[in-house]
C-alpha cells in the first residue's frame, strides 16, 4: 500500500500524556497450530481439509458462491471454445485477455490475488494474457469507519480514542485486503494503521474452496493441462492467508530490517507491537515520494537513479544472499524519503529461497556468460523448472536462440522483461513449470526493472547487478560458487585472464567488497582440497610463462651480444606462444593496477602473507613441481635444439662433402633392334 500522502488529521480525542510504549520488538510468537480458527470458525492458517470440513455444513452458501463464480467463468470459457472452433489462436486473442482481467476484478479479492499470481506463471498462461493479468489492480472502495474502529476495539482491546491521539477522518488508501489510516499515537509518533476488511477470511476461504474444486475438475476433464492446478491453488492460498495475518507482516518487516537495514540508505519502518494484532497493524508513518514521481523527487534534490540502484543492490542481497525477499516491490512500496533514503513498505507478500536455489541462480548466470546452454538447461532442472526425465535435446537449441539474440552485447545489457517475454513463449511450448518461489522472483525483478527504466530508459538491472555477482564469485566459499568460478576462469584447461580481469574490475565497484578478505579466502581455497584443480592449472601456467620468459630473455641476450661483436644475427620471429605470453603479462599488469586501485587494498598485507605461504607444505610442493617442470623443458629443449640439431648438421655436412658416382646413361636403342 502507498502511504506517502494523506489528508489533514482530525483530532478525534484529546491528547493526554501517558507513559511511552516500548517500540522494541514484542512480536507475538507465530502459532504452530494450523487448526486454530477465528470467531467464524475459519482456520487462521491455510488448511484445505479444515476448510472443506467447515463448508460441509454450509451447502447453500457454497452453492450460491459457486454459481456466482461458475456462470461467468463458464460464459468466458464458452467464448474461448467458440474461438477455437473458428480456428482462432487463443494465445493471440488480446480481447480475451482483457475480458479475463475484468472478470477476475469483478469476482473479488481472492480472484484478484490469484490473477496477480498467475501473471508470473508463463508455464500456465500465454504471453498476451500475462501482460494483461499483470495490470490487475486491487484498489476497491473503502468500508465504513465504524466497522474499522470496531475491529480496532476487538483486536487491541481498547477504543481507538485510547490508542490514537489523532486519526484521519477517512482511509488514505484502500485495497482488497484492508485499508490504511494515518494517525498519531498518544506518545506523539506518527503512524500508519492498517485495518482488515470485514468478513475477509470467510470470503477468501469460500472462494479458495470453490477454486480448488474447479481446479480438480479441470485436471480430471481437460487432458491438455499438464500442471498440478490443485497444488498451485494451495500455494497461492497459503500466501493469501499469510497476508491476512498482520502479525506475520510485522514479523516480516522486522526480519527484513535485521537482514538489510544495515545497508546504506535503506530504511524499514518500525512496527508498534502494542497496537498490532491479527487484523490491525500499526507501523511508523513514512513521508516519501514514489520512485516514479520524478519531478517531485528532483524538486527535493534527490537522485532517483541512485535510489533505484540502492533498490537493485538490496534486491540482490535478498535473492542471492539471504533468500528472504520482498515479492511485491511496486512503486507504492518503494518511497524516496526527504533524507535521501529508500523506504520499503508493505511486507505482507514475502518469500524464502533455499540455498540450492540461490546458488543455482548464480550458476545459471555463469553458464549464460559462458554461453553454455547445455549447462543452462541442466540449471533449469536443478531449479525445478523441468523434471529430470525431460528430454533436453530440443530445449538446448531453443535456449540458444532465445539468449544468443539477447547476448548481442553482453550479459549486463540484457533487458529482463524482454528475456522474460521470450522465455514465456518457450515455456508455453515445452513442459516447463515455474516454481512458486521463482514466479515471485520474476514478478519482483520485472517490477523493479520497470521502475528503473521509468527513471532512466538506459538503466540495466543486470548491468548494475554484475559487480555484486562478481564479488560473490570471488569471495563466497560455497562449493557451488567455487565450481562456478572455475567454469568461468578455465576453458579447455586454459586460464582466461580476461575473465579474471573483468571479475576484479566489476567486484571493486560492489558494496561491501573486502579485497584483503577476498585475498585471504582465495589463498585458503587455493590450498584446500577443492582448490587442487586450480593449483594444477596454475602450476602449468607458471611453468609455461616462466619458460617463455626465459626463452625471450636468452634470445634478447644473444642478439645483443652478437650485435656488439658485429656478428650476423637472425631476425627473431615471435611465435604464437611468445605473443600469448606478452598478452598474459599485459593482463597481469592490468590486474595488478586494478588491485592497487581497489578500495582497501594494502600491498603490505601481501608481504605479511608471503612468509606464511612459504611455510605451507602445498607451497613447497608447488615450488618443486614448477622447478621440475622447468628443468624438464630445459633438458628437452637442449636435446632438441643442441644435440639433435648438431647431429642433423653433421649428417648434412657429410652428404655435402662425399664424392658422388653417377654412371653414364646407356645409349638409347630403337625398339626391337638386336643387342
């Protein structure tokens, strides 16, 4: 919800001095009992069996609602059937997509929420329908103040006049789940008070019960449906029930603040637990401006592009670091504060990612950078977009077609929305199923990119994200990311210095990049068991480059001596190996310059590491291997270029000095003549 504007407050009750309430977290513990019910007997946590049991005794209510839902849905589906019989391609019928959006809006809060969630499911919905469903709004008329104030009395055990010194005469925002008032506590703090709609839980539980029945019927009767609609309905229902519990939203806000509030210019409003319950939420009032209101932001002397980048950096840590992310970062929930901070609001829709999902995303980005579409297809299996039994043979070239077009420049130039559109078409053709957690990620990223592009048409979310990803690859000790780093830096056992240069250059622009800590971690990993592969490749690189350096030095030395003695010298021809060596040296020089230019880099720190490195058994073993390799190369070259060359020269000399007997050719005789 948006809290940035409000009408003047009216004084409903006289302000009286009371002892200030604690605003330190007093969040009530979430109940583990999913069968607890409200006053109507509706479960407080989503439980399809408990809801079904409740409505077993309310047949008439179910029938009435089923008819009011089924008739418009049946009419809509009948129109779709007519289009099919007439040979029209449904996935291209925008008018049908608009009709569906309007229909869901008329059916009420549960269907609006379902439609919004469906707008992130390209495995279920054609692209044109996705576009229209993403426009679903849940702004509906407010309900009377009398009902809202009665809820406050029931939930807080006090009359509003005992809690708030002032409260706005009408809601400043109204949505499908509740409405918001602006108020002032008796202790003087300005707050936003969110109050839930009356009968919300009962109405949504009934709609979900009916929807679940329709989903089961559709799966049983329509063979082309390949996704588990009942499971998808349950996923959406769980999320809606969580949104209806405002104490859960309060806990989400505090966890968000704990994980990301330390970041520069990120602000999370305070939750006032003394005045918060399941259907009433009291939180700090935030004065701010939507990020899309560019003129208002500029008038305050704020940099909208900088604030968008702050949001991008925060989102990266949400998705790839802690896995707890804000799933609804629309413009009304991201406000530019007068002090230059970016405030997050509305923590009802949050989601969690598991470690393998976070690392899987980074691995997929690495495979995208490497244009390894087979690896990318395997990532989609690991991330649960595809089942392990799916034949990837036709999918891999399809990925290549989608991403090769987008990768005309670089990964950092990719537009998320355009890629999502292309992938939506692909997912509609192949047996993809977007996991619930990733559907929310898509929604989050596309919404954030939309805000960013509105601020700066040239803004690239992935371009701003790459420094953070580079930093994670260089610093995160997780085995999954170490393997990704190896894939990025090595190709067919050759070290790609350009990739290392790019990583270091990008990482130095990332927040919280500790170069000294990265060096320490890198050295620890290099000498660990997991770093054995890199050690082997590093030994080969050192042997090869030191050998080439030695050859170049010897050639230069002999050429200089010969020139001074007046001896004829052959013009040296640079071999491909010499050219590679020169390029490697250039990379090393540039990498050293990048390190020196990175904030926090201390050359003295490297000097303190040298004695420790020299004392390690692995270092000594590497030194022995390098010395042995160089010796072998030197001996081989001596045999090849001195001994064998000398023997070859002697043989050639003998051939030139020995007399050659050439007997005279016999005279030709006519054919058939006597001998």
